[in-house]
């Protein structure tokens, strides 16, 4: 039986003295579904966009027009004149030509735009988009220097919406099997790339209207152009082959946004993390690309210092992607984990890295958190400082205690079990019995055979003085835009006493 805890306390003011609201809006969803890994996401989005009647609004960190929205032999068969193309760039044009009432709007972060133009045929695709009267492609530069537009949102007809960690970029497609050297996991250039794990949430109903409203606001901030809401319609773009896991649920929305011109700073994502970590009575299961947020680490350290703390299991990639990210994030992760270890008297905090059956590290890009099987949270925000107050982020969550009760909680539990099964090379039906046998998620993970896909504990080590200085300085992972201009900040990683380790 997984552990229980008598109750959770509020995170004290030392963690976030100026904590603001944690939720922007709540909205009803007729249907919702957590899409795990990118292979089904690309195909489901292809189907949803095919049913669009009025508008497709795509907001993302990156778009690569060369990607194919499906893989496998059936996608390479001869295409008739009336059959849609699979390449994103051509598919967008085909959709716009097919329906004279449809407008397609794409908002991409402006950083790296010039690099995008030399991605093979992408420049040609973008030119074709730009000259099309009903395709509007904008680059978002409405941010302070050093901030990024990191949200991944799609809204179709204000009836169907997606929010999560998946964008329509390269090096993303993969299945839940994460097959070693999968030939379908291939860049447009033809080169293979490594296994990738991600997730997002698909939703239908009022929640799509609210995210559509937010998407239009983001469009105006980036372009100065007003966009009218879609007309009410009965038809839904919900993909016909997708059987929704959730029905009749309430969805909360949390955002991060830096202050820019007349747009106020928003730190709902940070406040929601603190609330949900404090709320946990039994456990937290989380997947995230990074673990470098001082604020989140402080909140976890406080929970680990309790007499009977909840179990927290975090799934992280073995290392960050790229030298700059490794420099900025990996050292901070090690520094924070060592500090948490000193407070974790009950050994209830564990961090694991996933690997394929062939020992290749699986890159974790998902941003997911499950609390007590009552809360399912999916979004774009990482557990790093940038996502707390620098970059634009958007997370959505379902809380079964607000609506749905035991039925919704059971669905969240099945999702958690399926994720543990995916990472441990098990069948989802095996997980519940194994959790009962070993008493905790970490106990089960440690005990199961490591022959197929597997999780291994992250290896802690002491950092060199240079690594400590880079981690403590936070120059590459600041919490606010003004900190980007500071070349040196003293002890910013451990600015409170909560995480300071004894000398």
C-alpha cells in the first residue's frame, strides 16, 4: 500500500513572500484527454485540424514546417489529388485552400527565426504561408530581453483546445515504446535522433473558449492586431478516434508572464506549484525537463523535513540537451538535490532517469504532475527559475475534489500507473499490485527487473567550486528579466536558510 500522510501544511512565507494568485481561470470541459508522447499527438492534431470550420490558432515555442504528422508505411503511399499531405507546411496550405471560410494563425517565438529560414524547404513553406490570404504567421518578440515565448497552445474554432509541453517541432516524434534506433524517429534531414518523452492535454467545451480568449490576447500583444472570437458552433473538431478519458470536468489555468510594456507580471505557475506541493498528503509523481527552481526545491525540502512526509518521485532526463542548458541547469539540479537530501530524513524524495531497453537515455520533455491521484497537471512550465517568472508559460490541471470525485480520481490513477508502466517496461495492469507489494513508487521502481525500458536513480555527486559558482549565480536561469543583466549575484540559489547546507 502506498504511504499515507496525516495532512499537509501551507508553505510558509519564507518560500514565496509575495505569492500572488495561483489560478487565472476555471472553465468546464465536456471532454478532456491526456495525450502521452508525440506520435499520437501529431496524428490527432492532423485529424482535429481537418475538421476545423472557422479558425486554427497555433501558439508555440517552435514550428518546423518539414515535419510529418504521421509515420509508418501507410503515410508514404501514393497520395491522390484529394488526399491531404502529411508535411506540416503543405498540410496547412491544403487546409486553407480546401475551406474558403478557414483562417489559420501561427504565433512562434522570434528567437532563432533566421535559423528557421535555412532549414531546408522551410523558407519556401513560410513564403507560401505569408502570401496566402488566410494564413497569418507572426513572430512573437513582445518580451523583455532574455525572455522566451514558451507556451504550447492550440485552439480550433474556440471548441477544441490543446495545452501542454508538445510543440510541432523536429526531434519530437516518438511512441510510448521508445524503440532503440527506431527508423521512424528521423529528422527531415534524414538523420536519426534519440528517444523523446512528452505529453499534452486535449480539451473540448468552455475551456476552449477561455484558451481562445487568451490566445487572442497573446496574438494582440505580439502583433498589435485584434482577432475576433469564433462564432458559436455545434460541430466539434474533437478527433473521432479519440475516446476521452475525462468527461464533465473543471479545468484550471495557470500562467507565467514577465512584465512588458503595459502587460503586468504574472506568476500563477509558481504559486500553483507551491500550493500543490503543500497540499500532498500521500505522494507526488512528477515528470519534468529540469529541476533547477530554488522556490520549488525549498517547498520540497520543507515537506521532507516533516515527521511523516509524502513520497515525491521525479522523472528527469539524465542530462540537459545542449552545452548551455547543461551549464545552466544540471549544476543547479545537483546543488538543490544535495541540499534536499540533507533534509530528507525519511528518504521520501527520489529522482529517476529513464532509459530504453538498449541503455539509451530517454529525453524527458514532459511537464506533468500528479498529486494524490486527485490532481493531474500538464503544461509548458519547467521546474526551473525561468518558468516561475521569466518566460511565458501556460499549465492546465484537473482537480477531482472540485468536480468529478472518485471517477475522475480513478482516471488520474490509471494515467499515473500507465506512466510508471511505460518507464519500467511493465504492463499497466501490473502496476497496482506491485505498488501494494513494495509500499511506494520508489520501492517498486527499485525492485522491478531492468531488462526492458527502465528507470535508474539519478547519481548524486559533490560539485567542483566552479560548478557551484555557476549554479549559485543563476545568470543563465534567472527568475526575473532584470536579473539577466546582472553578471554576478551572490548566493542567489540559496537566498533563504531552507536549503543552505551545513559547512
